[in-house]
C-alpha cells in the first residue's frame, strides 16, 4: 500500500479511502485547484518544496505545521472532523499526501491547463493510481 492509499484511508474515517480522497479533492478545489493550491503554498514559504513536486526530481517534504500555517483552519478542521482525528493529525496526513498528489498531477513538470482536481473522484483515482 502506497503513501496515498494510507493517507486517503486515514483521512476518510468511516468512509474509507474514497472519503479521504473526496476530502483532499475538496481541499484543493476550495483553494483554487492545483494552480491555486500551489500558489498558496508557495506564498506561505514552501516554494522550494512545491517546485520539487512539480519538477521531475525528488519531492521535498513539508510538515503538518507548515500545512496548518498555509491553509484555512476551518477547512483543516472540517477534514479532521470528518476523519475523526485532531486538526494536527489531519495536517500531518495532508503533509504526507500533498507532495505525491502534486507530483502525480504534474507529470510533464508543469501545471496542466485543465485542473485534474476538477475532473471528479474516478479521474483523480486514475491519475493518483489508487
């Protein structure tokens, strides 16, 4: 089981992997999709990490506290509540998933014109190979 499988299962709470993926998709969508999310993270001091995810090299990690700093606390709380975990635990799980999600969404080393997070859960599952 890969990191995305593990994280989406944990974030899904009773709804399992699909629930976790839906939560992550909503988090990206409510922040302007892939473009908006990467811009938000970059503006929060994580530009080097974001560029490593988009590029073709090794993905640099981020931490739960960095995610908490960048994201709307109400959105994080909603994800955490749905998963049955604390805001801190949810932020740690999101921090684990985000590098791989962005990496998989940018296979050509650049953000695609059509936002992959706007295509629905089934399309997202195929893209993320989960």
